[in-house]
């Protein structure tokens, strides 16, 4: 899908197979241009899970010219399958220098614990960039359709680790049983904890209530968790703005 | 940048390895005419950085690579009226006219830069989408 390769421009480049040392030198140079101290070695690199799929959508959106953005956008939202990228992300993307996704690492098992009316999710935020300003953070969770067309209130809380069992309410959304697609909850308020403690592990709790204030298990309204398909796993996406200009280190 | 130990023999050897159009026209014998090479008018060459060829497809999701250009030869600006010379290049040229033996002609300067987004995995399999501003030179003083 690379337009450069497709249109044959690539053939005009001088091509030569790099030798071992030469190859390593060039790799080192380009890593330096990219502002990386070493070559990342991810233990998992599947691209068909929810977070990478969302990020690929964002990348494609970024490559669309400004004048085309609106029509691209309309196209995305007329598809049968709900898109991962929404209006909100388009505006956040325009202002961001870095977008980062965090996959859910842990979830309490509500199938075993029948008394658990809260779904707990955990995210490891050790790799957030130092010195960059967090402009927005969203928890994205997929909701399947359920046969009961009732209205529910979905709330997300931050677990305050310094205070046992203390929760901070972050966002609330009204959802219908017939709704399906990605729900976006604003968790930007948690960024205070990220900045203070760079090796932070963020714990969030999701709670679902009927309009009569009766708690019900999140999976009963169709919220997809770790037992669901890979492309519907919950994740966090954070938007950062760089405060400083990247300077290459002298070697 | 060039390192100080890059001798003429090495230079001739290196140039053989790069089949660039303007270089192949020059004799690669030991009598490499540096002056002739320097007086070649500035030419535009393209370079494609392929992340795939670097063996990075396991962590760089997109793009597969990016194209940029560089130029070599003697810069023609700002004497040609249709070229976009930078202020620095104009001053450098004027001073070169006054002190031709001391002050060299100006080198190319980027006048239009473009960013590229790169999508990649980090060590913990988080996905990052980073905008690299001013990554690709789209135009320089003479092109």
C-alpha cells in the first residue's frame, strides 16, 4: 500500500545492499533521528488487537490532507462496523505531538466473583514521556448489543492507592441496551497521578447502575472485557504535546 | 558530516559503491578531479530510508519508509533569479565575492521542511504515534 513503491519512484533510488557494520551504523543514525536510545524489542507485536488497530486508524487519518479529512471522516462513520476513531480524537490529534496507547493488563474476573459489581482494569504507565504535557486521556471500552433496551448509567472511577478503597469519580455516561460500539470515557483527570509518579500503575473501576440506582455487573450490559475478542479489548489512549524541541545528542 | 580520516583513496572507493548519476560521469581513476566535481552544478538526489530493509518491521508499524532528497555540487543560488535563496546564502555569496580565497560559496540550506508521523511499538508493546516535525526537506535554496 506504499504509494512510493506503487508508483515506481522507488526504482530511481540508488540501491545497494548494506554490509553488517554499515547497516548497524545506519540503524544507529536513524534511531538517533527518531529520538530513540535503542531499538525497541516488543514482546508482543500483533497488529490485530484493539489498541494497534485504533492507532493505525489515527495514523491513516493523520496522512489525509486537511481538505480531505471531513469526507474521510464521513466515510468512516457510514460503515456498518463502528469505527474506533471519533470526532473528538480528530481534534485532539491535530494538536498532539505524540499519541500513546496502553493495553489493559489486569481485570477482576466477574464470572467467578458473582458479587463483583465493579470491573477493575489496570494499566502500566511506566513509559510515559518525561516532560511532555498530557492534553487528554481516554478509556475506550467496547459495548456489545443486548436484548434489553433499558437505560443504564456507566461510571468510571480512579482507585486512589494512597487511600484504601477510596475512589475518585472521573466520568459518567448514559448507555442504552441496544447501543453497540466503542464507548469513550474521559480519564484526563488521572494525569495528576501520572506526573507525580512516573512509574505509575493506573487502576480504574467501572460501575453500571440502572436508572433506579441498582448496581449490575458490567458484562450484563454488553461491556467487553479480557474474555472477549482481541479487537474489542479495552485500552487507554493518551495525547501529549511536546514542550521542548527534540535535540539530537552529540556522539 | 565528514570525518577527518576520509582520504582520497577511500573517497574514490566509496564513490564506486554509490551509482549516483553525476558521480558515474566522473572518472574513478586515481586522478579524480575534485575541482571538476565541485564545479558540477548542484543536483538533486533522492534517498529512500526503508524501515523494512533495516529489519525493523517487527516494531515500526508504519510507514514502510520515507523518501527525502539531498543535493551535491556547487550551489547556483542566488544568482539565478528563479531560485529561493535564504538570507544567509545571499550574505555568504556577497562576502565570497569580496574575499573569494577566504570565504567559500554558500552551501544548500533547507527552505521548506515537512514532518512525518511514525507508528511504532515500544519495549512494553504499547503503541506510539509520534509526529516528527521538520523531518523531510522538501525544498532547499536551489531546488
